[in-house]
């Protein structure tokens, strides 16, 4: 906290304290002053009463020297004395000749004394020309009055006010000193509370006030520390629950989207963000229709809010130009008559649906592929069995056809077994250092004669140095055999097939180039699917199973490699397989 802020707190407390102190002192001073003045007035009136009583004793019997007596005691006591007859005539006065004075029967103090035995009044004296206070009492022979100039009382009031003012000033000085001490005593813990509150607001929940006082400030500090502890515990619980919740959401393979009753996004986890192409951090508070253009998501959430029951639906979204199949489960949450919101769980089942489609196609293709040779074998057997008179030459021809169909069945089953072994049990593959030159040479020796019989020239190009990879010999042999065998079968007589083995950077490349019929671009990567044939009629005629390229792709994938091809219909095709070269601890 800055020095300016601390000074501001000090002066605020000090100003409030001094305002209260000044107002209180002034009120007390005024009250005391008034009380003192009232007391002084009463004392003056009482003194005049006593003086009047004394003058009444002097005037009793109407002595001849009464005027002189009154003048004498008036000079001694600084008080004016007047003796008045019952009819208001002034008989004697300590300061004036009574013969020249007006009748006093109408004077307020005389009227009141005639009625109550004593009367008092304050007024301007025309005889003396000053403000006076009069006190009159009745007697058997009329009235006796004592009077004092009000300047005497005013002087007393001035002295009283000066005394009160001095007392107020001293009280204010003391209040200032006490105010500074009290303000410092109060400001220090308040400043610390303010600093601590700022630290807690900034995230330092372990901060506490160091205050050890038995007064209310200490009680406030202890209450503040108790509150800070409760806040810390609650924040820690909330943080723990949030982290646990985020960990659960982060570990889910499903996408989760939650909205409030107004269909504004409360939560989008990372998986849902990837599925919907949305930024989870920027989605909170936005309408769901602004977060994603996938109307199906907004609709299933709105339906769950309206119906107040769980809803399930499978929707298809086109994301980045690709159709994705989502299995959605939405439901409302929150108690009461109206739901607080709804949550939808998104499960991307695109791959599952694709695999289901592939499985259906596979079953259909396998059934078809196996049915054709089995039907042929059955037909041949029935023919041979039903015709006992068949000549030996015809019988041999039928048995040869049967043998060809059995060989075809054998190739299909063998390829299926190889493909299943590679896909479903990759851990069963041996991983040993191999020199690919040996596999290339084996393939060349086995397939060269068949290629020559078809009128196709089979060539090879291998380096002199070993070309080492880590892999399964049988699987890699299947890869090379299928590539070369396909190339030979789809190359017309007079064409050529070249098998090249080379090394580029950290990869080993197996390349098979032919001058065959080529592949139409519309077939694309479908040629690597099981039983897919770019030219079914020619494939059947050549005895292909439609599994060769699928085996090639799976073997390359299991060895960390990739397969690519380039083809020009009517000109030829080149297949390239790139595999990781060498291995730690092997020659490469």
C-alpha cells in the first residue's frame, strides 16, 4: 500500500474524530457558558434581594436621614437603593434626588412585588441612562428596591465566556493530542486490514492480520482473520473441485458442452472444442449458435431444455470438409420446475461407423470371393460324379480346372491369414535387423521365371552396401512379393518391371516401376482397400485376390513406413515404400 493511501486513511479517521470532538466540545462549552451565565444572573438577583432586605431594615420607621443612609450604603456596595411609598412616590434614592423622580407605581418590578411580595426586571434607566437590573420587595410602608447596572453583569458574563473559551481551547488541544494518538492506534490496524484485504483479493489467501489487542479493533482483526481463513478454505475447496472437474473433463474422450437456460455456453471441454472447431476459452458466455454452426448441437440442447428430459440423437456434421458422425446425449440439469441449463455429451463415432461399413463390405467381399471358386469346384465335382462315362481327357481337364479354383481359394485364405496376423497381432511380428537386399534377391529369383513366361522383363537395382532395417522378414517379403507380382500381372507382354532398392537420408526406399496399364485417378487410395479391384474382370482373369495392396499398406504401417504411388493410365505405375533405416546398435 502506498504512503499516500496510508496518509489518506489516517487523515480520514483523524478528520472524523476531530469533527466529533469539536462539535462535542462546542456544544458542551455553550451549555456550560449558558449555565454559568444563568447561575450568575440568579446569583446577582439573589444578591439584589438581600440588599433590598437590608435597605428595608434601614427604612423601617421612616428615619429623617434615610436619603443619606441609602447614599452611604449604595456607595459601599455599588448598588442603587430606592424606597418607594405604596402609591409609587419615591421617598428616597441612593443616587438621585427623589423629588425630581417619576412615580414608580407602574414599574414592572413594583407591580410584581405588589402582587407577589417580590419582583424583578431588567431595562434601561432614564434616570441614570444605563441598563439596570431591579429587584423590589414589599414592606409595611411601601416598597424597597435594589438595582445594579447590567454592565457589571456583562463584565461577569465576559469573564465567564473567556473562561469557558479557554476551557474549550484547552479541551480542543487535548482532543488533538488524543486524536493523533487514537487515530494512529486505529489507523495502523485498519491500514493492515486494507493491505491484507488487497492481498487476499489478489490471490494471497494465506495473508493474516497481526493484531493483538483486547479492544474492539482487536476483535475486528480476529474476525477478519477468521473470515480470511474461511475464504481460503472455501477457495481451496472450489479450486480442488474445479481441478478435479477439469481433470475429469480433460481425460474424457467424449466432448462435453453445457449451456444455461438462455442457451449461452457455460462449458466446452477440449474434445468438444476440437470436434466443433471452437475455442473453449472464448466460448463461455456466448450463445451456442454463435460458438458452432452445427445446428444439430443447438437443436438437441434446445430440445432437452424444452422437454426437460434426456435426448439422444446421431447427427452428421461437416467439419473442415469432412463428414463427422456424432452420437449425442443431451439432458437438463438443475432442480426446481425450470432447468438451470442443459449438457450434451458428444461421442465421435465416425471411425466406428466407417469400420462397421468396412466390416460389412469385408464380409460381403469375402463371401463373394469364396463363393465363386467354391461354386466352380462344386459344379465340376457334380459333373464328374454325374458322368461316369466321361473320357479320361475330359476328366483331367475338369480336375485341372478344379485344381486352379482350389489354388485360388488357398491364395485367398492365405492372404486373409497374413492380413489378419499383421493387423490384429502386430506384437507377434519379429523385430530383428535385416538386410533388405536379401529379400529383394529372393523375390527376384522366385518371380523372374513367371515374368519371363508372360513376356515381361523383370529387372532389379540394389546397392553394394547393406541396406538395414528392423522388422519381420516374412512380412517384408510379403510386401515386396505383392508389389512385384502385381506389377508383373498388370504389365502386358513386351513390358518391363524394375525393382529398385535405395537409401535416402534416414529412410530406405523400395520402388517398383512398371510399364503396365496404369491406374485411373478416380480410384485414388481405394486400391489399398481389401478386395477392391480397379479392373475386376482383369483381376479375376489374372487370379488376383484383391488383398495384395492392402497387405502392402499394413506391413509398411506396422514398420513405421508409408506407401505412395504415381500412375499414368496406359503408360505405367510406380509404387514407393519408405521405411525407417537401420536401428540403434545395428550396422546401417
